[in-house]
C-alpha cells in the first residue's frame, strides 16, 4: 500500500547560497578598516572569509592583516553598525525566487539556518521580499552554537515541525560549514556550487550539487522520499 508522505522541510543557508552578500560585507569591512587606518582587503579576500559568522570573519581579517587581536572587539563593534543596514549591494542568485516558489507550492516547509546575525538576516530577507516564504529563521546568534555545530540546523528543523529523532529534511548550502553541519545532524545535503566554499566539492560530503536554482526543485523531489 502506498503511504502519502508529507513533503520534507527544506532548509537553506543564506550567504553564498540564496544571496550574494559578499559586496555588502566587503564594503562594510573596508569601511571599518579605513576608520582604523588599516590596509584594505579585496572582494575576493573577504569572500573567502565568509561562512563562520561575524566573529570568525574578523578573526580571519585580523590574522590576514596582522592586526592586534586585542583590538578585535572594536573592529567588530564598528562593523556591526554598518552591517545591520547593509542591503544595497546584496542580490539573490539567479532563479532563487522561482525555486523557492515551486518548493513552497509543493508544500515543502522552508527555513533558513545561517551564521549571519538574526537581525541582519531578517533585514535582508525583508529587503529582498522573501521573508514570507520561510516558516523558521535561525541566525548565528539564535542559539548558543554556530554551524558547523548541528544545534542551529536542529533548531530550524524543530521550528518547521521535523521529528528530532528522524528529521526527514534536506539542507541546502554552499560551504564547508554547511556540509559539516548537515552531516552532524544528519540530513541529506545539496550544495550550490557557485557559493563561497574554499574546499573542492568532491572533498565535502554531499548528496548532490547544482549550479542553477532552476534545477533545485527537481533535486529535492528526487531525494526527499521515504
């Protein structure tokens, strides 16, 4: 007898997955560095530092620029003033809106699990007019741990009604942090190949990869089965 299964929740990372936020983050970083008369960074450098949250971002910046670590709190505080309103240069990757719409129409509960601070995440989602599509949004300061720890993704799945003991769901991301987080839960991981990762895809645990969000609904339907 065929059993009708409810559509699996689909949870997304944000930076480098749904959105290209590197230009805004780069602008904020260099604004802070300018205020402190510190050497500036290229967009590619900043992009390579994204993924672990604001604290990790600035750990990497301070190390790369050989800045005193005991000044990091001042740099981070100045960064957050700029970052909380940094939306003008951020763009959705192509076909994201259509893919999210298809998944929502098919009944998949959608969520966000990101290391980006929650207030900044909510501002970006509102600015891009996609906040209404997500039933649960977990930011980098929503729980005590950040990815790659499984807790943020577990919290997102719980918020979408998944069974904690058997979370039939899919996580979509772009980075080492996302791959490790999905493995730790564990849930199947789909990787967007045009994101911000620094490791070759073949070295990251994943169920499938894609380079166009037009392909995502098909991948979800193929793999989100009992």
